[in-house]
C-alpha cells in the first residue's frame, strides 16, 4: 500500500472536516491554534467528546489517546471534575478572583504532600509559563545567563527553550558537542547562543560539557523521560543530581507531561531524585489551563514581594488568571481521585494490558512495532531496535508509523499521527478491546499489503 492512498481515503471519508478546515485556514493561521495540531492532508475537526471518546464533524467516533496532549487523565468531563468545577463556580460565584483564595491553599497542600521537593509553589496558566518562570528564578539565583537543555526535549513555546527540540541529523552536530539548533523562525540569536545542548542519557558527554561550562550555566532543564516515554538510566539521573549540586547549577525537572502520570508524585518519585525546581501543567489542571512551579524555598522566595521593596531584588511573576478557582477546582478533583487507593494503579494496569496486547500483535504479524514508556504514557515505535537517546529516534520508521496511524484512525483510534499515547481513568476493558481490535485490523492490513 501507499501512504498517499491512505491519506486520500482519510480525506474521502471526512468531507465535513476537509471543508471546515479549508474555511478555517483562511482566518485561523494554518487552520490550527498551535503548529503541533496540524497534520497532512488536514487535521480532523472534532465537535464532541465523551469520557474516552472523540466524535468528529463527519460523525466518526474514536477512542481518544491524545487526551488533549495528556492533560485529561480522568477522560473528558469526568463526573468528579465536572461537579467540582460547577460547585466552585456556584459557591464562589466567579471564574476568577485575581487574588489569593482558599482553594489555592488546598491545592498547595496537596502538591506539597505529593512532591516532597516542593517547599513553595506558584501557579501559572500553562506549562510554557511554568518553565519560563523556573528559568528566570534560576537565572536570579545563580547570576548566570546560559541554560542547558537536552537535545529532543520540549519545554513549551518560548524562545529560550525552542532550541534543539527536533533537530535534524544535518544540523545537530556530534554527540560529544551537540549544536543548538533553533526550532522556530523568528527567535533571536541570543537564545541559540545562550543555550548549551546536552545529549540525553550519555553521562560522560554531559559530565564533560557541564563541567567545562559550569561558570555560564544557571540551570539544567530536562524532561526526566524524553518526550514523556523514553526513560533515562537511573544512574544518569543520580549523577546529574550530584554534579549539578556540586557545580552550583539549578536542576529543573519539567514534569508537565510526566507529573501525576509516571507516578502520582511524578518522575521524581519514580527515580527517587529531587530536583531544585519542578514545572507541572496538564494533569494538574484537570482539563483546565494551569502550570505550577514548585521547589526549594531559597529559590522560590526570590519572587516574594515580602523580600524587598526594590524591584531589582525581586523576580517578577504575574498572570491575570493565575490560580483561578476553576482550574484549581478541576485539578484538585483530579489529584484527589488519583490519590484514592487503587485508582492510579488501575490506570497503570490498563496501560500495561494495552501495551502487552499491541506488542503481542506486532509479534503475531511479524511487524517491526514495539511500545515504549512508563506509567500511563507510552508510544508505538516502528523499529525493533532499542531506543534510549534522542538520536535513536532516527531508527523509527516514520512512514510506517504514519501508515499505522491512518489505519488506526479509520478503525476508530486516535492519538494524532506520530504522537504518543496517554491513558485515562475512562479507558476501561471495552476501550482497550476496541483499540486492540483496531490495531489487529491495521496490522493485518499492513501485513497483507506492505507499505511500498
Ligand atoms: C514537557 C513539557 N513542557 C512544557 C510544555 C508546555 O506546556 P503548555 O502547552 O501548557 O504551555 C509541554 C507541552 O506539551 C510539555 O510537554
């Protein structure tokens, strides 16, 4: 089979999405409110969601594994989240105080209990704002202007971290000295020049680069699992913690994807390593916009207006909707659900069941697919080779995975082409069976008529 004919069939089956996207693209730039949402020939337009399902403009129903990029850990409109939001709105009479309110304190207490590395927190409206603020705190704390980030790690859509997110082999340099490659047109060269790129999971190279450049680096920011599903070696994480402490570099875990998903206490609980600062987002808002920065008192307090009346001595942070009661109520309901005995474990067990089923089908049809991940996040890689580094992703057969994605969509499963899979409390035995049936049909089709 040809990928182009799968894309043609995709288009023919979705005339309403095609026409709508065509219209949208005239007045919404590219038809999408975020570049990652686009895929060719056109992204599906959804008009409804229900627990673990999405329904598109042409009436097709899909088991949803995108889950708004992993944010909806209890599924769409979980009754406990819905009730909490309705209650907060009714009882408090507003969607935003623009001031401190009691629910913020309840959420703070839950976060401090679950994330022992937090002495203090601040809320933001997105993961982007959380990583941006964490880096500003680190700059203030150390007085150094460069950041170090890992090749292939995503920290949101701001200039300093939009470097080497998905660099290509012709630009990324050697593993011993990876180059900083801008991800976006329009980011000032300053950010490229003040970003040190580290190779994930390669301790020797990281140790050398960090030691050489320690005098310039304020922080190492990282996704503890690359893209949320490629785990670092435990020794790598331990070494990184020790070296950054020795060198006076702030260690920031960006747990926007992994928070509440690898373990309820995040990847830091999984590794048993405490960073200095953490960025959370996605699940923390229970399906509403949120970001959180949490960490050590000595760093967090740099933003306290109680510290000094002088602007020059206080790290600025603000946001109109920071800590708004609806996001906080939804996040609290989600966290409290996940803390009830058995609930998180059930989502993990379901993830394992689904992954084992997919891996078994790949074996049965003798196709080069494998699942990779931890906790409630995984991806389907189109290669039999082991994947442990960003550059290993080059072994993934992107065209084959894309073909699988188009077949899966036609069989009622959606993760957005080439995207990882996230599980939710709404994905039960029926959804898992439907998904495995879709994988079986898709793999059978690929076996019978291989991708040409
Ligand atoms: C690891 C990580 N950091 C930061 C962000 C940015 O979060 P937001 O999209 O809420 O700005 C994301 C979003 O996908 C992410 O995965």
